[in-house]
C-alpha cells in the first residue's frame, strides 16, 4: 500500500501521476480502481486507470516527463455545490425557527442591507475555505456584492459560477433595485466572465415572488443575449406560490414558462412544491434543479420530489444553500440526506440508489451547472479530493460497490485530507493553502459584532 507524500506544490508544471489505494472515478462505467492512478496535466485529467500496469505517457512526452506522487488513500471527484450564498457565513444561523418568508424579511434582509463590500469579501473567503476543506471544489452562488465575492472566490481558488442577485433589497436604498442589480450583473459579466477558467458569471433573479414581471422578463432578455445561466429560487415553499396563483392563475413554473423565462438556461434552486405538470415543464424546457434538502428541512419548507425529477431525465444536483439556513457548507450532509429523504418519503429503500446519490453530488451537479467536472475521466478538469481510507468507516470494504456505499452512508468530510481544483492543490494535509482561515474567521467575527451592534 502506498502512503501519501508531502503536499504537491501548487502549479507544478508538466504531467503529474497520482497513485492512490483507490480511485472512485464516477465515469460513465462507474469504474473503481484499487489501486489506481490519475494523471493530470495543464489543469485537466489526461489518464485514469488501475495502478498495476505501467501507464501510458502522453503523446510526445518522453520517459521521465511524469512526476509520480504516491498519495495513498482514496481519490474521487470534488463535490459540486449547485446552490449557495456562501458569503452568508456573516449571518450563520440567523433567524432560527422562522419560516422562509419571515426568516427573509425579519432576520436576513435587514442584516444584508447593512453589509459592505468588504464584509462580503471576508464572508465569502471564510465560506470558500469551509467548502474546500469539505472537498467541495465547485460552487454555484447567488449573492449581492458580486465583485468582492468573485475576488474572494478567485483568491480561494475554488471553481465558481457567480450569479449577482437581482431583486429590490428592502431597506438597502435606491441603488438596490432589480434594475440596478441587473445593470451591475451585466457589467460584471463583461468584466469577469471567462477571465479565469474557474469563474463564470450567471444572472441571479432572486425569485418570481420577489421580482416584478417586468424584472423577470428583462432578466431573461439579458440572459439570452449573454447566453448566461439563470440561477433562481423556485417553489421553495407552498406560501411562495400563493401570490403568483392569485395574480396569474397558475403555478410559478407555469408563470415563468408563459413569460418565456424557461427558454433560458435555468437552474432552479429548491423546486420543492412542484406538480406533475410543473415537472413536465422542467423536463420540456431542460430546467436543472439544485436540491437543498438540509436547508429545506431547517426552514420547514418540504421535501423535493427528486426521484420523480430523475425519472423524467431532469438534471439534478445538490446545494448547501447559505450558511444562514443550513448552517454549514458541508455537502456530504446533503449527499446523505438526499437518498434518506427520498427513501423515507416513498417508504421504499429502492427510491434512490447509492451510486445515484453519489452522482447527484458529482456528475449530476456538473450536468446541472454545465461544467466539465464531476468525474475523474480524461478531458475533465482536474478537480479532485483525497480521503483517508485508514478509518473504521471503510471497514469492511471488500467490493467496489461496498466502497461506494461507504462513501455515501458512512464517510464524511472529516476524512477529506487534500483537494485540487484544476490541478492546483488548495487543501493539503487538512489545511487550506489559499485562505488564511484564522484571519478570515477573525475578520468575519469582528464584522458580525459590528452588524449586531448596529441593531438587528
Ligand atoms: Zn437560496
């Protein structure tokens, strides 16, 4: 058994071959190699396979061109977070016990109206470290202050789709209107989209119940012009649907379809309260879903019909939501809750398979976001995680399917030791190499004291 070596220098040139005791690829064949190798070059995976046979060199690469590193443990794809407001580490746990509508209007929006750009930077920096330390390598965000949030994501080295929030933030003054937010989102898209291959800019209309019809239509128009992903909350609670039904006589998805909004590339967070007809609309318009079981549980919102979505071929990934309604950014908890709730709701242990659950956190999330990550396969970006295998939860792990089952039902983020994003190591030996966690924690704590002092 090979043991792990010293952390790999970030940005190591040339091809690197990682040799692990186990490689769970999540490729199309769901291959597991024990032991296995993953070869990385230029930020992408170039080869994956069993470690027993000598691995082929890249075309043109001569002998000795590969740096081999014995990492031991288990390598798997980095987890993909499809819905987050990560900078809300500043508001962690605020408003516990309130339902969504009161939670937003009484606990969240009054605090957010007092945030500064620097607050958002430090909140995002701390949250990115929390995500990376848990093995989450991609995150799809919707938040205010897009420039400092993007800067914090880039500094942390996480892969990020950032959707600047678009709505009228109560109490935040005349600049915080949906129109101004949409203008800023367009400017940020022009400035930052694609400037770094880890960052892309989407649009984040908050929801059909927090934007006027004109705001939704205008956002859809800009999204079509930019071919940008639209990241929106849909059908999170039953109550959210009532004003739409009262005014337009149809469900929120039907209303959005009528506006032409669903003709965009839409990622619909939550999507808890959907009828069969709504699900058919999602399928017909290729709407992707970010399933947030822990946030939906904490706010008492309900349980999304994920097996019904998957049966229709709807793309589904998992989301932590913000740390004010979760209250952590540990996607391993969603990975376990998704199949637990699906099975409990259906009273059927076959309602969601174990490998299907792991796919939600990896390949499913990648498909929902349109990212070429989520599996360890040639051509994919080298976003991967090492787990400690010398742990009681992996005993016994005789078969490959047992190993995958232990990842879902028994493992947790505490086993994550090393993390790479695009081949760059961002967590080494359980320490985040890109964010000074002590400094970020101190900065957030100081800012939270200021926000509390200002009255809440
Ligand atoms: Zn949300």
